[in-house]
């Protein structure tokens, strides 16, 4: 509680921004409290779904760093998610590594992969980059089916891994523990991303997004920062992928179909491009809306999903972020 | 040597599929300056309409023009109803709308015609030439692709409407100032792209079988062909499509690791390679941006 009162005094001192700060802090605190309380009241399947939602949110934060902050498109982030997932599964399956160690390794590996993919991407802008990454997304499942790697990847059969249990004798079942573990990772990821945006690097990334030529003439190494954005974004997505493999306990090449990349992009746009907390809304959309569409009509669930997507783009083109921003502006009477 | 010739003919025949698709991709890129990820699904849906008409006993020479006309109006309707509200939206919104369209068309086709594969008879009949090396259908497909290309070339270069369409895509503001109905041109572009997609679909379906998911990998090869030839050049796209077919078949035969399974990644390597070393493609123009 002491940190809270500290925040209040500082807010009071800073005067003008007081309203925004306290609202923002309160909402963050409330969301966290609800997130911690949920697994004690919800059923196991809902906990599992929420865990998936948190994991997608991490991936969407990563995509947001690339698209929202740096202005580059990617329709192929499912590929990095797959690299992360395979890293985790192979480490656990082949080397008997603890699942805890798979996250940093997956992150580093994806950072390198993303950085390298970012190098050719440097020459591509807008629609061309979308095209190259689209190709990456479509090809991903085939790459993991290749026979030379079958010994590691298990080919089409994929890899089955065991479920971790709660450590230190915590009174939590497996689902609850994985939920808290994912939540913990997500909070760290969110804080890191937020600090990154506020840093010198973050400002450089945003300068490149807003005007690459001006950014370059101000001495920003655009090539380095754009590749860096790709690498960091891939790192987030890779960590999410590793978590996803641990939670679902099974991966095969077709888990990383083109639809996964599409889902991540949809989550980003629905949540609001450039607004980090939007990841929660976006992730909720991609986990729960297909189920809702399924309930509307079994045979036409894809069509229902598509209609909802287009309607959403029509009524809130800036995503949940834009909607909340304009709502706040309205409340403040500006 | 015999194997080489045989593979070359197979490659060119497959290339015909990709050339068709690449042509449709470039068409819509010229009309709206966006890559339509739902393009393949639109072509698939038109092909299903053709299949349905054939099932009802309509003869082929009626089915083809009918399907082309239906596809044309379908394209116009999609542009008017779905895309028009987003005409000023950022690129990312467009991509999401295309994804939505993709889902709607794919799911509707699956709902109406189910996800089982269906054979589509060739409009050129059975039989083959050159001692069984190339089927009548493949020859017909290549000829039709070239015919469509010539038609488009003449249309865009020598007709008033074609010139207006190019002007409207190139610079909508200036085009509007000289009295070109830009929005109507965009609708026309969508209609034509859908019609070409329908032709491509009818030509492709007898080879790959008809099912709602048939187009995804073909679309990728079509993109690869379009990128290789240059997104701004219809003849380039056709040549690019044939080249992709050749490269795919040759690599599959002569590079042992690739075999059958690595064929799709070739498209990725081609797209990324071309975009990295020569983003305008082999025949495209460099687009100069004003600061």
C-alpha cells in the first residue's frame, strides 16, 4: 500500500495530469486484482482459455512493438511463434530441460531469427513487407515438416510434452499454476515494453515510424533500429510461443497454420495499433469471438467471424484503444 | 535430356496456373494499389458457381461467359458494399478487411458445397499432345492466359476506359480533376479482377481439384510470379508466373533435398529474394516517392 500512497502524493503534486494518472493506475490495479482472483472462482476450462488469452496478449504486444511503434507490417508472426514453441518443445522433449529455461532460450533464438528476417525486410515497405511476411506465414508449417529435421521436430506427428505442476507445494492445480505463470511473464513483458517505448530506443523507433527520412537525418541508424524492432517483436512472440507449447502440451506443424499469423494481426488491430493495453482486448477477441461465431452458426462460423471483423473495422477503425480514448475525451467534455 | 524437356513442359504448364493468378493479382494492384488476400477465395467461389451450373446440365460454352459475368458483378458488389466505406482507411485496416472477406467467402463456399474435393471437367476435353507430354487442357490454359494478357494489354494501352482506369489508380486526385469518375473506375477494376480470377479458377480447377481451400498455395505462387515480374506490369506477371512454374518443377526434380515437400518454401525464397534484390521485379517500373 505504501507505493500506492506515494503515487497519490506525486500525482497531487504534479497537478494537471492528476486525473489521468490516478484513473490509469486504478484501472491497472483493478485489472490485476481481477486477473489474480479469477482462477479461484472459474472452471478449469475457462482458466485454460484465459491462459491462452494471456499468451496471445504477449505475442500481440510484440507485434505492436513492430507495427504500432515502428510502423512495419507483419503477416507472418506465426512463424516466430512456431520457432518459440518448437524451441520449448524440443528442449523439454529431447534434453529434459525444465520449462522455465525454455522461455529465455526461445526468446533469444527468436530475437536472432527476427533480426535476420528484419535485414531483408529493411528494403521493403508497406504492402511489399506484408507480402513477404504473408509468404513466411503460409510456408511455416511446411518448413517444420521437412524430413532432415524430423528427428527433432517429430515431423507431422509433432511433439507431446508433459504438464508442469505448481512448485514449492503451492496449493494450486496445474491449470491455475500455468495461468499465474503466464500472467507473471505477461506483466514483466508489458512493463518492459512500456519502458522500452519511453526510452531513447522507443523514441527512435517512433521517429522512424512517423518520418523515416527525418529520423535518418537526425542521426538515427534506421537500418539497425528497424531490424532491432523486428528482433524484439520476434522475441516477444517467441516467448509467447514457448508458453503456448507448455500450456497446450502438444505441437505439430499444422498448429502454426497461416490462420495463426492472421489471428495475431487481427488481435493487434482490434486492440488498437500502438496502444499496448489493447493487447488484452485483441487477445480476448481472437480466443473468444471464434467460439461466439460458432454459436451463431455451426456451418457458417467463418462467415460470421468475417462479418464481425469487418463490422468492427467499420464502427471502431482504431480498435479498442481508439474507442476508449474517444470515450475518455467525451467524459472529460473536451 | 528427355527428362529435362519433359520437366520443362510440365513446368510451363504449371506456370500457366500461376501466370493466370499473377495476372489477376497485378490487375487488382493496378486498380486499387492493394494486394487482395481474398483474391484466391473470390476465384474459388466463381469456380464453384461454374461447377454448380455444369451440375445443373448447362453446357460449357454457356457456363464460361455466365460465370465471368457473375464474377464481374460479384467483384463490383464487393467493392461497392464492403470496400467503399474503407476507401480512406489505412493499409492495415484494408488487410484486416481482406482477412474478413477471406473468412466469409471460404466459409460460405464450404457451407454451400462442403469441403470434399470435387473434379471439374476441362473445357478443352480430355486427350493430350506430343506423345502424352502435355494435355489438351494445359495447352488450352496457356493459350487462354496469353489471350487474356493480349486483351488486357490492348485494353489498358489503347482504349479510353483503360487509360482512365490507369489514371484513376495512379493519381486519384488529378484524375478526378480532369473528369474521370474515379470511384466507378475502382469498381470496374474489382469487377475485372474478379472476372480474370474466375477464368483462372476454371482453368486451374481441372488440375488441382475443386475445394474451398484450393487457392491458398496457388495464390502464394501467383504472388511470387507477380513479384518476380513486377507488380506494375501485367506482361511481367505472366512471364513471372511461367518462370515460377519452371523454377518450382526444376528445383523439385534436380535438387534432391527439395523434392515434393519443399516446393512451397521456394515461393517464399523467390518473393523475399526478388523483393530484397530487385523490389520492382524484372519488368516493373521504379516508383519514385516525392519527399
